[in-house]
C-alpha cells in the first residue's frame, strides 16, 4: 500500500516541483544524517505535501527511496528500543540477583552471629556456674578448716584444764611456765 501511495504522489507532481523536491529530499536526507550524528538521535523524516498529478520516474524513485529510508529508520529505532529494553531488563535482573544474594549472605551471617552469641552465653553461664561452685567449695573448705581449728582449740583447752587440775592436785608447777626460773 505504501508503494501505491508513493506512485500516486509522484505522478501528481509537475517536473519543476519534482526537481525541487529531489533537491530538497537530498538536502533533507543529508540534514537528518548530520543531526543524527550531532545529537545521536534517530531523525524523524519530514512529511511531503500533496504532490501534483504528473508522473516522473525521478520523483517516484526519490519517494520510494524516502519511504525505504523511513522504513529503515523505523526498523533501526525499533531495534534500538528493543536492545535498550533487553539491556535494562538484564541489568534489573542482575541487580535483583545481587540484592537477593546480599540478603541471603546477611541472613547467614546474622544466624551465625546469633549462634555464636548463644554459645558464648552458654559458656558464660557454665563458667559462672563453675565459679560459683568454686566459691562454694572454697567456702566449704574454709568452714571445715575453721571447724577443725575450733575443735583443736577446744581439745587443747580441755587438755590444759586437765593439766591444771593435775598440777593443783599434786602441787607441782608446770615446767614451761617458769622455765627460765626453774632449776
């Protein structure tokens, strides 16, 4: 259908207009290329006004060339947009994967940290229990030693009382008491 319209357009233009339009087409074709290079954008071709009724093979060729150029530009633009969309989707997918990987690694590290904290709390409780047991054992040993000393003191006091009773009964003096005065 595009070729039929191009043929009709070419046929309706007079020769002078055809020559001018060919020059304009060449100039307009060169301008979009320069603009595309300058702006790195795809140019949009200008619309042609309603042509005259005469047929011209030069004008027909130029219109066909312009249609072909527009078609190519449209295909290039569609390809460019498609490729950009692919790149965007790929980048988004990679970013999502990195975010997922990061979250997984963070969760694993946090779980390991909690595990270590639990182990440390458990060891702390075990060490605290051991220390309490040691303190209790030390206290028990100290009580036993105190009890032994008290018992020994009590025995020695009884022994001294018995010796004092013997000395009173016999009337003798203890040797150690007056050791420096003794004979």
